[in-house]
C-alpha cells in the first residue's frame, strides 16, 4: 500500500457512507421466437443527472459547463481568407533553413491586414526561434498535422533567458509557462519578456506584471451563482460584445475562498492564512463578454461562476488588451529530442501556449519531445480540439493555470512516452490549478498521466468520457492550499490500470461528483483530503464501465 494509507482508509469509509444508489434504467429484450442478436443495455441514468436537469445553473455538485470553449462551444472554427504564405516571406521546407523569422513576418503581415490565414505548406520547416501570434483574427494553418512540421531546435531559456519563480527558490518558470508557439497579445507578450529579462518575475494574467493595470468600470449589486444578469451602479461605459473582468476580492475571514470550496464547517475550519501562494491568486478575475445592456441590467454570455456578495467588493473592470479570434491548425511542432530535465528545472522546450486569450483555438495540432505540451495561462473561452502530445515524455502534457476559465479540451491524446523517464523527473497529466474554473476535458485518451491538480483551489472543472492509464502524480506547493474546490465532476472515466488516485473524488473533493467510474484500488498515492468532516461529495454508478447515460456530461449540457 502506498503513502497515506490511514487517510485513504478514511476516504474509503467516507465514500461508502455518502454513496448515492444508482437509478438503473436497463433495457434488455427477449422473445419466445427464434434467437435474435442480443440487444445492448440502454445505459443507466444516475439520480444526479435528473437533479441537474431541474437546477442546471445552481446544482451543488455539478457545474454548468455547457458554454465552455471558443464562442461558447462552437462546433466549427472560422475559415478566414488566406492573406500570406510563409514561403513568400522566405520560409523553405528544407529542414535546415531557420524559418522562424519568415513565419513571424508572415504573421505580422496578416496582423497589419486586419487578420486572415497564414499558410504553411507541406514539408519540414526548421525554426530556431519561437513563433508569436499576437494579432486578432490571425490563423496559422499548416496542411495537416501529418503533412506540415515545424522542427524546433532551441528552448525558451536560450531564446529569452532564465525565468525564475516569483515565489522564490531555484525553480524554472519555464516548467509551467511559455511556448515555442505562443499566442498572446503583442503588448502583453512584450511586457512579460521585458520582465523576465530584467529578472522582475511577473504575474502573468489579465492585469499586468504587478496586477495593477486595471480600472473600475462599475460596481455590481449582489447576485447569485448561476445568474446571467446583474445590476450595476453605472452602465455608461458598458456595451454589448465588450470583454470585461468580473473582479471579486476576499475579506478578512476568507469567505470567498470558503465559498469556492462549497462552504460549511470543513472550509470554515481550514487554516487559510499561511497559504500565501493561494492568497496571491486572489482577487478572482473572470473574463466574460457582455451580451446585452438594458438600463442598469447587464447580461453576460455565461452564467455567474460564483455568488456576487458585497463583502467581496464586486466590480467590473478593464484589463490588458486581449487576443481574440486567433488560432493554430494542422501542424506538428517537433522539438529536437533532448533528455527530460529534472523536476521544476525545465529549459522551455514547450509546445503551444495561450495567454491572455479569449475565443481562440487550436485544431489538429501535435507536439512532440516537449517539456510541456499545451498551456492555458490566464486564458479563457478557448478550445483545443484534436490535439496530441507525443515523444520522449513531458512534465505537464496539458496545463491550465493562473485563473484560466471556461476552456474546452476535447478529442485529446497523451501518448505513451518513447523512452524511459529519467531519474528525478515527474509526470503530471491534464493539469488545473490557481483558481481556474469551469474548464472541460472531454473525449480523451491518456496512455500515461493523471487528472492533476496543482493545488491553488481550482473549482467547478469537468473531466468526461476519458480513458486513462493512471500513472502520474499531482504537484503543488503546500502554500498553494487545497487540491480541489467545489463542483469537480468526473463523469464516465475508464481507468485501465485500476489506480484510484485523483480519479475517485468522493473522499477528496468537497461538493463534487464521481459518476460512471470502473472499480479502482488505492495504491501508490499521495492525494489526501484537505477538508474535515462530511465533504458532501457524491458517488454513482461506481464499478461500471461506459454505462452511464448521458455518456458525455459536456455534450449533454450543450444539448439542453
């Protein structure tokens, strides 16, 4: 038995005590006539789904994520007209010429034209620098991930410099930040790079390196989680289509953090004050577009993620300029193969990263031999579709951090590593941390890794219809606080190696749900509960495989 055996036993007992009986809706038919082919079961509908249908925006355990992703979950991405071909700017598919300058010149030309598609034809294009997409409505499109390859030869430490942690120590922030294809607003990217080179380690989100680049648009009256419309003090600076930040600060009693954890005796008894990394993430900043303004009534394109209470000084604010309408499609980023670095000392052979982006996407993109694969850093309302992490093995195949919200990662694959893991390295998986909320991972195949939380109280995130060889570990500093906030949901998860860690949530996450999980066993685990007492977590259809209906929680919510 692995580490933390006593706690895990308590988890098992707690899970048994609060498990909810399944409501079976089976359907086999039989006749007295000649034998007929067997009719498969219709599936089983859990009580939790019936409850959710009655209160979809306010259910205590299951979050509403039906509008996650680009343009609230759009099925198709725009096909913008071609405005540049990288070969016209000097790119050569010979595998030896450095094509990064030419590709970046083509992207800049598309930006000056007001947007459009930048084509990369079939072939292998060497890049000795990183690719920057910092202009709205610019799409970098290859001929398909099996036909167009960018071959990257250098890392971010070489290209930009050493990037230390703002929390101290000798860690490399390239272990969780930055990409060799980096989507970020130009001004924001320039300020980040200047701060790194000055060794003034920055905050990475929507309000600048020191979190001071914002101003109040208006204050907001109290409202409940799940509401689509709020009342503001003054709507004169607000308009439909505008992207704003809803800003919620905490009070001295840490009641905002308690609310994110579901409230009640457990979160109230938790000691928050020494969790300095976690408290540095507050205020909570939620980017959202305004759908309608009618007098002082403002309607958003998504329902409120949390209550809006006067003690949290709620307001709508400005922010650094976002990147919107940009995408990467149809290519493979193949990094020169080097040994994986020791844990937290990554050099920055990173894949595709979205930062301060809203309504952006990646489609049919493969990254191989990377330190870290696909990243969402203060990114919201983005979709990663048909993405894959391959090659020698990575630290974070997918990471979602620094207050990233409402993103959709679907049809994703983490391939088995091609070489054994070096000593002193670590594998996580699909990561979420740092107050990130309402993100969805859907229809995935994880040949290695785990459902990683790096602490920092992420909440209201969903993993659904995923097959996982559960062999990764979670990370996170103790000062970052709890692994989970409220309303995490694991729905239709198939664990091929039977390891329970971070899969079965009934003894771990408060006010959360595990539905349709095959039987798993506690071994080789470090995940233990952060909160005491009854977690109010639900367990249904445990010990089943792929019988829960609806099969995919996100898709079912989209259809409501």
